C-alpha cells in the first residue's frame, strides 16, 4: 500500500517543480511574441492575443544579426582552438617524455581555479598594447587555451593504452603521426564533452567581452542585451524578451537534441 | 634480415643508441605538441595572473596603460583602500550572504531532485532530468532579463500568481529586504541542475542492499539518508560544495542586469564592484579587490577539503 502511494506523490511533487523550472522559458517565448501594449497589461495575459514577430523585427533593426555572428564566430573558433591545442598538449602530457613536462603541467594545474576576475585587467592592458582592443581576436585569444581543457584531454588520453604508441613505433610511424593518425581518431567522446562545454562557456561568456568590446562591431549577444537592459529609463520588455529568446533558443534546441551528451559530459567531469 | 646483421662489437651499443635516438624524437614531438598551447597560455593566462598580483601593490591607473611598468609600488595601500571603502565592505557582505544562502539551497535542491529521480520514476525520469537541467545551459544575462520581467511589481507573473492565493505582491528587486534574496532564488533555479546531475552519478555508489537491510532493521528514511547515503556520496558532496562556492563567490551578471547593484548597494557584489573600480580606471585598487576575492576562494576551498575529509 505504502509502496504504491509513494511514487504517485513523488510524481506530483516532481511535476510541480518541473513546471516551476520551465515556466520562465515559456513566459520568455510567449512574451517575445506579444505586442508592447499587451506586455504592459495588468493582469498579464498568458497566450499572446495577436502573436507578432514585431519585437524580433525591431531587434534586427539594431545590429543584432551582427552580434549573433560575433557570438557564433567567437564560440566556434574558441571551441576549435581548445579541441586542437588541448588534445595536442594533453596527449604529450599523458604519453610522451619531454623536458619541462612536470613544471608546465604544474603551472597549468595551478591556474585551474583562478577566476577571470583576477586576470581581466592585465589581459586588457596586454590587448590594448597589442593594438587589439575592440577587435574579434581580442575576444578569442585569452580563451583559446584553457587549463580545464588540457586537464580533461590528459585524463582522457591516460585512459587509452600505451600499447598503441609502442605498436605505432614498431611499425615505423613517426612520433607526431602517432598522435594524429592513431590517438586523435579515438578522441571522439572527449571531443563531444569538451566541445559542448567550451562552446556553451563562450556563448554565455560575459565579463571579458564586456571589458574588451566598446562598439557595435564587436559586441556579443549577452553584452548587447545587458547594455540595452541597463541603458534605458523606460524598459522595452518586448525587445528585451526577443533578445533573450535569441540567445537562449538556439542553445535550447541543440540541447534538446543532444541532451544525453550534455548531461553525461557534466557528470563525467564531475566525478573524474 | 640481411641489413640487421651487424658486426659483433657494435651490436652491444646499438639498442642503447636507438633508444636515445627515439628518446630525442619523443622529446622533440612532446615539445612540438606542447608549444602552441604553452605559448598562448603563458602570454594570456599565466603572465596576467602574476602581473595582476604585482599590479595590486602599485598605484597603476588607466593613464599608465601604455607603460604598465612605469608605476610606483605602494605596498599594501590598495588593500587598505579596499577595506576602508564602505561600498566594498557592503559588497563583501552581500557576497557572503549570497554564498551562505545560495550554496546550501542549491545543494539541497540538487540532492533532493537527484534522490527523487534515483528512486526510479520510470520513463519520465529522462523528461524530469532534461527539464531540471535546462536552466544550466542558458546565458545568465538572458535569464536575468527574463527574471526581471517575472518579478515586476505591477504585472509580473510572480506577483500575479501570489495574488491568486491572496498574498500581496512585493516590490522584489526594488526593496532592500528582498532584492538580494531574489537574486539568490534565481541563482538556485539556474544552477541546481548541475549539482543534480553530479549527485545522480554519485548516487550510483550507494549500496542498495545496505539500504534494504537497514530498512528491515527498522531504520527510517531520514536515518538511512544520514547514515548510508551521505557517507557514500561524500566525495561528490565535496566536489559540488567546492565548485558551487567558487562560482557563487564571483556572482556578477545577476546584479549587473537585474538591479545594477541597488537599491542602495544592497545587491552589489565583490566582482561587480571590482569591475566598476576598473571602469573608474583604478587598476591597482581593482587588482587588490580581485586578489582578495581569490584569497577567499582559496581559503574556502581549503577549509571545505579539511572539514569534509576529517569525518
């Protein structure tokens, strides 16, 4: 009797919480389709009375297409850079002997927990002196290599047997070719996890783009949205909700398709 | 076969020579593969970490940006300035409250969700897991905008729903007493999915037979949770505790978008105030504030490791 009643209660509680958790997203999307007048109404309406894309039209009258491209370019390049450069270094740390290896890994590990708050001012000074302030490369360079990425790839390559390396040597494959031809093709699962985490981190990144971008040509989506939301006296929620939808919806769609990879990626990095 | 036949005296040193030649090739390959990462890392991360510390002991300002080495050392003056600044003290207090409320709530919500899903809720388990995890993947700036809309005093959804059950709505973000609490609630909503997923993985380590045996001996659910589940997931608990604390100690986007630090500095965070000092051009002071946050992160992490390991 008790055993049968308990799952029902669990279901009810979980369902209530699920509704609470996803309501903000539903409210965001519905709100982005409402007219300005309907958004100001008290009490608020649930379903848009005259669904309209006018908020999105107004959004793209500002250069939001540009911001979207900036966000996408930065995220793609940062992700590619982390996959390639961290797998190279991670493999070397896992399987090769070379001078300075211990000390280099030590420095990387020491920086694993250092927050962006500590580094952003010297990074800004550096970028200004390189003549790169307010450029797309400035958004990319400090994130192209990240301690966490190399840590993850090293752990992954440690799990792939050394025998493959020995066999490659016996077959006369060059040292570099052993990495690119034998080990790299096996890195798919690690690439999926690292790729998702890096892309998300870059797409949602805020502090550094806020510091280094100073004009519409380099704003990313979160920076543009934050500046609009804090810049006005009269808050234009139609525009803001459309902007939030533009940032969240593409990630949401990809997530729903590949949710297993997302969630397992987080779980495996969590347990180690 | 024929090429490998070598004269007797040379054969003794050949393997050694081959090994050292291979060692040379291995070292060269290792350095070559490490080089691009290491160069970028030293220039854009390791050196800025060091420079930031040096900067925090100098009078560097925005006017020194072209000659960052032509500055004067001022000892601990920037740190004293930070401690004497009432706004920074308020920011530190707000950050402490945010962490002390947010971290336990995030862990409790995540653990409760994980345990509920772990009990086996059948096919719907995947649906709940995806739903609870969804806020984690979203941009904090975007969801902060949405939450500001939800929390509007006149026609926000939260006050509307409270009105249905006869509760007078609050001016959530405009009232000193509720503004920071509102940010904490949003942060818990945004982040508990991460801890849930990690706890779900950690709960695999719990021995179900032990649970059944304890239940037969008359232990109730709470006793079993305390004496079996918690000890089994201690490493996971530590990991979630440390990573959540590190994240919350740096909270920035939430007040930036939702309250701009107000009303009356009641939601300004240490990160946000550091950023505004940078905006004013006080690089030395901002550097000192950033290092103070980092110091607190390091201490909190160490203490948590100690506490969790001893038991």
